[in-house]
C-alpha cells in the first residue's frame, strides 16, 4: 500500500511530481513539497528511531526544528549528513535516509534490552558507578561511547563548498509568519533596506496551515500577495530556507541559507550553504511560538504528536498520520487538530480538555462537527510499543495536579497534545537578555531588549492573527523610523481581521497519573535525551536545586533540539518539585546555534588554499622552477633549501653553506620587514625604541639594533640605515614586521606625538637579495658599475645608491653570514629580473641559491641570534651577551631599560647565551635538548638550559650548537649533559658562541 | 579549479614590460574568460604610487602639494580627488595615496620634495602594491562576499576606504558607477586574485 | 561582533578591522628610573579590569592605522563614545549606574 | 556520606530511586568560620575539600553567588595535561595530574577521568623546536611525553589530515598519553559532596559584596545574606577576581576576557584523543556523549559577558575544517562563552596578599580546569599554613614586581 495516509486533495504539495526515496533500506514514494517526515507519515512509517538511553521506539512527533525523534542519517558516502531532522528535510528524488540508532535493525533493537534495565540508569548513574578500579574506566568508556552518539560523520572530505555574504540592512526581520511579513512590509514601504529570513521553505509561518479572512479575503491570498510584493521590492531581500542561528553584539546576526539541500545530497553547482553575516540597524524578532506537548506516561510512543503538527501534516502536506485520534489539550488551539482530522474524514475519538470549560470559537466548531469533548480530563497514559493502541483518559483536578475520577481507556492510534505555546525566545537570549515568565500567557517571553530590538507576534504571546498583522505593521514602521526612515506613521491602512473568541488556557505541564511520578510509567520531558519527570524530581530530591544543576544532572535540553519541546515543561516540573514558582526557578539560557549549523558554512571559503593568504616574493616563481622546498614563515612561503635531484636536506644544506663560504651564495631576503622613517625627530624616536644609540649614525651608515618590550625582554632585531639626517630605513624580522610597525605607531601616536616622524611599511616595495661569500664583490661588480665597490670606498655596515643590472638599487654592505655580503634592494617589479641577472653574473663563480636553513647555519657559525629561535620572550640583551648594543648613556630611558634593574633581571644565575661543542663532533644535538650537569641524578632533574639552535657545520666539519645556560659564561669549558628521549645522553662542552672566523675578518675583506 | 593552483608564469608577456622586463604582482594571471561575464577584472600595470604624509593644518604643505598636483588635497576623511594625471586618496589624517598611470614615481617624488618644506614624508610604494579594477553586473555580490564593509550603501562614487577583503587589507575606491579600484599589497595580490576567481565563479569572470 | 566608530575615519567599522590594545590612559612614567620596582611593576602589569565602564584603546589596523580610545561597557558591550588620543572621555565611572 | 557504587544503585532502583540522600546540605550560614572561600567553582570546592581532608580545617564555608560549579567549571572543554614548559608550571600541573589519577576513588564520585592522550601539533619548524624543547623538559621533570612525526601522528589520529594538502601541514606533535579529559560537572559535584560530608558549608546564592577588615587584617565578608565573620578569606573567583580585589583597594595583573567553546551534535566515535593546534588555532576532542568538543580562542578585548565574538567561532571552525576536512558537514549544536582571567605571563596567581588573612587563587587563563585538584590542594596548604605550598611559591603575585615571570606564552602556547 502506497501513501495510505495521503489525502486525495489539498495540501501544498504537487501530486504530479512523484519522488522516490528510501528510509532504512525501504523505498517509498512522496511528492514534491513534502518533507521527509510528511512523506514517511504518508507511507505509514511509525518508527523512525530509537531513543538514546532506553532505546525505546520513537516516531515523528513534530513538524519543524523542534523535532526530537525524527533524526536521520541523510545520504551516503562523503556527502552524508548525520542527525538531519526529517521534519526539516525537503524531499527530493532519490533521497536516501537511515535511522541513526538501533542495532542491528530498527525493528529488532538489541540495545532495547539494555533499555529494559532502565531502572539502573537514573540521571547521574555514571557518576555513581564505574569507579573501581580506575583503569577499567577506559573500558567502560569505550562501550559507553559506542552506544552514545546519533549519526555518523562522513569518512572523506566534504565534496561541497560553502560561502558567506556580508549583509547590511536598516531592518532585519526574523520570521516570515504574518507578524514578520507585516513588519517587513511596513518597514520596506518607508524605503528602508529590509531583510526577512525564515527557516521554512516558504514564507507564511502559521498561515501555511491556518486560514482566516483578511479584508474579507482568504488569508492565503493575502499571504501570496504579501510575499509577491516583498519579492518585487528592490530594497527587500527575502530569504526563505534561511535560519538565523545567532544574534550577537551590536545587532549582528548570522543566518544560514540552505541553497541546495532541497535538491539533493550534493550541491550540483555553486555553494551548498551560505552564511549571511547581517549587520542591522534595527532587529524585529517575529520568530513565533512553539507548541508545548503535554507530559504523561509513555508519551514517547509513536503516534503521540503535537496537535499543531497533526494540523500541519493534514493542511500542508495532505497527510493524516493515523485513523483514530484523541486530543489532549489545555487550551483552545489543540482543538484545531481534531477539527482538521475530522474534516479529513477520519475518526476523532474525543478531545480531553483539562480545563473545566471553554467558549472558544474552535471549541464550538469542534462540537458542531459532533466531536466528543471531555472537559476536566487529560490523557494520563498511552499504551503501545511501536504505535499507540490505546489511551487512558482520566478526570483531573482543576489544579491539574491529581486524578479525581475514573480512568477510561479508549482505543486510538494517535494522541495529539497541546500544553500551550512557548515563545521562541532563543535569539533574544543570545544577546544576554534573560527571558521573563508571564503567567497570563503561560510562557517565557523575551526579556528587556539589550540592543535595537523589537518583538512582535506570538513571540510576545499574541496569537490572534489581528494582533500579529497589526502589530507587525506598527513594529515595522516604528523600527524603520528608528533606523531613520519615515516618522513611524503607518503608510498603509490596517487590514480588517476578525478576532476569534478564545477560552483561557490552563497551565498544565505534567498530566497527573494514578501512581506518583517515580513509580508511574516513564513520563518523558526531553525525548531526545530520555529525560523523564521522575528524573527531574530525583535531581531535585538529591539536592540539585538550581535549574542549571537540574539541566546538567539530567542532560535536559542538551540534545540537538536544545530542549525546544521539553525545557519549559521540565522547568515547571522542577519548580513544583522544589515548591517554588516557575518565576523563582527561572530558566536556563539558550545559546547559539538556534538549530545546528554546518561547520563548513561557518568556515565559509576560508578553506583549502584560501584558508590563509600565502604571501610570495617577486622571485617566487624562480624558486619553484629551481626546485626549492618551502618553509612557512608567518604567511610567507620562503625557500627552505634547493635540493638537486637525489639530494637530501643535509646534502643540499652542506652544499649551499660551502658554496657561500667558499665562493658566493644568493638568498631571497625580501620577506624581511622594512619600515621607512622620515622626519626631523627620527633619530630621537629610534633612540627611544631601540636599545642602541642612534644620534651619531652618519648618513650612509648602517647599524644593527635590538628592540625590547617594556619588560626588558628582546622583541625584535634588525639593521637600521641612515639615508639622510631625517630619513632612516629600519628592517625587522619576517614574522615581526606588522607587529613592529604597530608597536612604533603605538608609541608615536600615544606617548610622543610631538616627535616629528612618519613611518611607512615598504616591505612589499623592495625585493631584497643578498649575495654573500668571498666572490660576492666580483659578482656585483659585473652588474653594478656606478658604485665604487672598493673595500675602503664602500665599507662594511655602509650602504650606497646606484644601479644593479641597469635597475635603480640601494645596496647595503651588511652580513648575516659573516662573509663579504651585499644586500641589494630594487623595486619589486624589477626583483626577478635583477635576481636572474645576478644568477647569470655569478655563473662563473658557481653562484648558489641558498634557503633559510643554510642561512640559519651560516649565521649560527657566527653566533648571530635569531629572535624567536634563540630568544623566547624571556631574555634580555645581557642574557644574550649583547650588552654591546645597549646605549647606556642615552638621555632617554629607552623602552625596556628600567626593567633591567628588577631583582629577577639582576640575579646572578640567569641563563646566558653560549656555544656548545659535542664531544663527538659528528653528533648533532637536537634543538630543544635540555642541559643538566649531572645526568645520573634522579628525576625530576635540575635543568640548567636548553639548545636553541643546532646544526652540522660543513665548513667546520663538525656539529655546533647555540644554547642558553644558567651562568653559562662562568662555566665555559665545562661539560654539560643532554639526556634525550631515545635514551641517549649527549655530552657537550660550553664554548664561545662564535664558531667561525671569530675575529670577523671575512666580512671586512 | 586550475585557477586556484598557485603562481604560474603562463602569460609572462602580459603586464611585463621594458628592457628590464618589469613584472607586476599579477603578471602571472591567466584566466579562461567566461562567456557571460558578470565580473570584469583588470590589473592596471605599473602605476606610480606614493604615500604622502603631512599636516592638513599646515597651509604651506597644502599649498605645496596643490602646486604639484594641480588641485587641493582631499582633507575630509574617506574622500578622493581625480584629475587627468592623478588620483589622490585620503588614507588617514595626514596621509594620502597618490596614484598616477603615466608619470614616473621618481618624478612625482622629486616635484613634491622640491615644493615641500618642514615636516612631511614622501614614500615610493609603487612596486609594493598594485591596482586592480573590478566591475560588471555582479561586482556588488562579489564585494559582499569579500568585504564586511557596507559597499552597497556606504561607498558612493568617489569615496575611498581602507578595509578588510577576505583575510587581506586593501584600499577600496568606488571609481565610477559600478567600477571599483582595489589597491592591494604586492605579497597579498595573488591571494586576492585567487579569492576573486573563486567568488566570481558563479557569475562568470573576465579579465581584460 | 562589535561595531566600532573610528573617530578618524568618522564612521562605523566592523570589529575585525581593529586590534584591541588594552586599558587606555596608561601614561608611561616620565622618569622610569626613579620608580620603585613595585611602581614599575604596577605600570607594566596591573590593570583596573573594570566590570562596567571601561576606557580602552583600539587600533584601526585594517583602516587608517590610528590608535583611539573607546568607552565601553564590559558587561553589555555597549559603546558610549570613541575619542581621539589626547582627548578626555565624556563618560566616566562616576556616571555608572548599576 | 552514603557511598556510591553499583550496589547502591541497584538497591535504590528497587525503591524507585525515592530514597537517595542529598548530595550536599543547604545550610544556613554560621556567624563565624575559620576560613571563608569565595567562589564555589571547581578550584574553590577543591580548596575546601583539601582544607578539611588534609589540614583538618572543617569550619569552612564556600560562598557562591550563583550555583556550584556554574562558572568556568561548567564552560570549559575539559582538557587535562601537564606538559608545561617551565619547571614551576610543569611541577604544579603534574601535581594536579597525579591527583586526577585517583580522584574518582578519592571522592567516591566518578569524574570520568579519561587518559586518552593529548596531541599538541606542530605546523612549522619553530613549532617543532618548541615541542622538542618542551617534551625534553617534561621527561626530565618526570612527565610523560613524546615527540611524534607526522606519520606517527596520523596513526594515532586517523581523522586528522596530515597530508601536504593543508595550508599549514602537520609536521609532528608532542604526545602526552596520560593527558585526556574528565567530566567537568562531576568534578565540581564530587568535590562539593566530599567537602560537605567533611563538614564544609556550601552556601549557594550568596554573593560577597564586601570584604571587612579589622586592624588591617581580614575579619570576614559582607554578603547579600549578611556579614559572615572569618579568620581567613580565600578568593577563588575566576572572572571576578579583579572585583574582589577592588573591595580591598587592590589591583591585579589580570584582564578578563570571554573565551568561547562549542560542541557539535552527538555523532558516533571518530576521535579518540585530544588534538590541539596553536598555529592553526583549533582544539578538539569528542565527549562520551558523542559531541565534538571544540575550544575557540579568547576575545581580544576585556569582557564580562558570558558570550563571545562571532568571528572567533568562525575562525575556530575554519581551523577545525582545515585540520579535519571530514567533519565539514557535521553541525555545530551550541556555542557558549566563559570569562577567563588572563595574566601577563599566562601562568596563574596562587598567593598571599599584603593584607593578613587574604589569599588569591586566580589568573588561570584558559587552562584552569586541568589544575582543579592541584590548585585546590596547594591553595589549601597556603591558606592553612599561611605560607605558600612549595609548588605555589613561584606563583606569588610578587613576581610581577620582581620580574620572575613564568612565561608560558610562546612555549606551551594557549593553555587549554
């Protein structure tokens, strides 16, 4: 039998478009316009899952984002999605879905036998057992983990992509029901920029399932016209299928649009989902209200549904999810389910209304249809396993707290319940506003607005269509005015809408049972987490009195539905158990995301190669063409080394180092930060931010400088050159470039604005290439004819203007290798050309490109530090034996100076920068090895320092290392031990940190 | 998605020029133009770009600059001025970006230095950043994907802002109706380009 | 996500254009050497960390690269004012109402 | 205290769980206590427990303005490890780790300590140097640790993308096998129940509004329920430390920032370890319930709102998707924020103050949960003896004047 529950007419489905789909391996048919849930119900599928803890059979109970049971595994393979709510998934042809729990099959569930032991699993049972012995917990945990969890994550990378849109608007409307649409319309008419988003596939909200006349016409006509008009306005963005997942500070909202999920498992083209990052001047929350179920015994058996969901399935999808209905309600709205059921031609057994009486319009209509109404009654318990087969209806007291009469049992297969309506306060909670309980509407409403926020419609407890539409228009107009559009006067007349007579609703959260709560069959509050009324009472009995404790102890509201159905009932049950009012007990706070949001959609296009910028120098392609292996330094890609075919890292490294020492090497140093400083106070400014003295640095000269933080610790270093008396160029480390500029601006702008100095980053403007080695001058001489390269005319630590390969260049004679070196700076547009010219010129000297690794070795041989490798934010210039670059006689107390005098920086046993030579000269100490004086001491050992840099030095034919060692200078010549993880202990002797050319002659040749 | 693979010299001839074979940051860009292109991209090669600093309260400075440029510096925040020879963009109080297509940066720098006295700075950043133009029917959407700034309503023609673009920072100028200047640091240019290729894919991208 | 008014650009910008730079109005001592270790440590590390009205410094890093000050409520994140370096705030602790 | 066990569970099941004893009393405040602990989070409750258990001081009140364990104890990502770089920090956190190892039995409350191992990833050469340095130091300090290469990391964590594809490929990691996770609520409740049973009064909904002094020394606290006299007052109030200090005219070297975390929907087990990456800024483990538990960064700005800046969540999830591309289709269920007290050196303050009888335990930044038992243990000693526990001594507030900082910033990175 196919679609046995589908009506012949009605609904917002297209019967001409039949869609095949599967669930749990069975194939079914549905129609376009269906959700997976409506299609399953149409086909009479009762059981869609098993509960998390007790493994009980569960069926669909709701029709939207509140659904706790109908959670499925959608699709297969790399595009599968776990935990999709069947009630929100639009049906498409070929949809494949499976239950997320139930082993080995949904019908025969082994786990349910465990569920029978449910009495052993009250809330908190984990905390009370599985303790002994400690090491067995990992075994218990293994099985607990296996049993827990709903669906499965894909096991391959996502084939789809996601993106983001930044949106700005004057008025943001959340919710596309009658209130939201009216608000958007009124705001839009003022000319304001409006965005309206709704999580459903079409706008309309309540009007999609409910009809009333507006201005004498059918409300569905009004709805169609309203949506058409909004769509036609250029200042309005209408976003269906879009869930506002969070409401953040300063009226920033994030909404996720599902662009292709209704079409198939995978996005055929474009991005699967898009997050809209919305900055709104005014926000209107018209998110509506969520029907609350009544809690009673065995209320989780398939066939127990929300009354509004029954109505929705009939009206919107033309599906009647059963044959014999009993309604249990505490208000008028529950009657609608019976009315529609009856109109659909199926049997209504009766309506159990907990109230003594109601004169509402719906009550009258139900009675007119001949439906039995039992006032003062409620469904106390249902019976059934895989489907309800009977309901016990009891007379209950006016207070709703006890059974006062006989219990009658009726056969039925469906029980629709309505305990009232809970406003959807989630988004206002996100802003930090606590919801406020209102006895008159029996629900929490949004608390005081903390931002430019308005609420309208049933989110404020106003369910009458007239209130929603009129209130919406007024609120939209008012919000627009506050955003600067219009004067708040309505630009349209309010439509004529009749108010429906309505009986007063009753506050009923738990239908009493003949047995007390702890002994009655399970009365479920939170279906997804198997939280029962008894569990909540137990929590309070055990002393968990705060509602947050109750929530945490029982796990109420921690499911994927975030307690949309259960929370209010649970809080009310807890309050009663504590003898407090709901107001006193309060509520827990909802957090983003309103409904679960795809990770990928929140990440957007910051993925794969766009995850983070890759920064390149102008010479990058040459490095690629010449086989460079790259190293990530911040966002930069720097050549690490250039292996020739078959070469290992160490072979390439030795070759690069030796070539530089013996002839000439070339390095792309363009990534070093470069800051241009101009102004008459530039020297004074440098005096203040560097340890060094700059007053006497002559034009044409360069000097190495150290920059400290105010705590006296080394922050950055680099060479600064004097271009003119009022013009300097500062270099920084590659990684520190941006931070140093910000640091300099900080001091200039906030402390010393009187200093006349301007700073600009020129890092990207210059390509910087260093040629280094005894033949560097000869190479340069071939391509540079307008600078006198004579060693006396152009000395070490000087710079000259000129041209290289015909290109205007600034040449610095500075050295990080200890060899004769020139750092050639040209406009980056010319960088590759000049680089290639140097390579060409250097051919006769076998000029060798070297990467950062060789650069590290070459400088280590000279004992030059690398900030961030040899320093770690806890060392001073004195620790690094660099007192020579501290200007002690400067008038101004430079940044960091005062901190030298603190007790800790003065103490004798600070770590000091030293060299190390291993006893076995072939053995290279690992960087990060820890030093001890006595390797035989017991653990914990006393460590006295660590290796900061360590290499095999090809030119020295042995290993070398740099380290910081407590009182290292005093202990020169002594042996330290380095116990390693692999059990080896390496011995090394403390030595000077300059290993090669200690007199520094080679750079001066 | 070969457009996303990094850095190729496919079209070296483009945006390279002269005996010294200068190269713009995006000289390597090659792109299969879409048939129906709603996004149009161009890199304007080798513009002169100079950072000018000085006090807007200093009349001598303002007069000196005006003499060189032929018009007054835009001193109001986020404004710009264009002439036949120059674009000038307000960057920050006391900071402007001067851009010229047909004048050598050294010439501009020299003329400014000749006219200005006192506290000022001129810095040639021509090779440190590049000018891209973006236009087409879908330019708005592409910018909305990339910038948090309210380009649609807050960036009328003539206005200039420094703002974020994906994970980069750039100068964004609404040059003419529907046409935008993007001035990007050299080392981020390839990232911005690849981002644009990706963001434009659904609309169609043409490089002119 | 905050929306900050840059007093130099004269318009609201998104939070990710800015760097937070901590408590405002911490003036570097004129003569650090004359300070005791305690006073110097206080200057370096100790902060009022206000709950409520807080004067703090921000840097418009992806914009005009100017530092400026903000008076912000650290509980509600409401921003009362932004002002240039060297200016005094109009909203101060005294006006705070719990 | 009636003991918990599988037998007690069975017995109570027979009586429909109607006869469980209260986990703790709800006492009326006494007039005077030997020690008042301000702050009923994990650290404060642990302090109370150890004061009673190890120092015999049972006339103790824990004063909590909200509910027990409702602050950062309830909001963290529950990561435990002790692989800190500097000796001082390593010893303190290892002390804590040893207590974790027997805590469930000690408290007769299952805190679900799960030593499933912690990977701290390295993505560049300097990361790997730092890892090598830290692991070597850990081992010589008696703390387990190994340096793994990318292949070994891949074997331990198949879900992690260790290929070259990544923008910042995984080069290796440090591995602490004894690290792991524990159940945060259980820690607070377990300590609370055990402290209560030793006579400690747990005063919830009791907010300290002032600290009273007599002749310079502390003599009690003013609360919304009246004055409570005490010889000693110990403040353990992450997120409110500066406010308490202000009550006695002190400033602290602390800035409070929101720290966010988020969880996915529950899914079947896919991740059996804790994975942390400082360079890519993503931290993830999977709870017993099946949620992927993800630690985000702190907001850059000072804030006392228990919610954070959305871009932080976006960046974090981008990092998670980069590290674990298989989970991009998984969905985030809930994000939340706590308030962390950060110090200039990313190490805590466990300290006496210049005011006799007043003690502070604060500044744990983003990594306090793992220290809960150790922190309480050494703080109890400090308060009981009026002199710092040897392990607490380096964490005195004086270090910010002497300069003896314990700078864990660069080294161990973000201390989740």
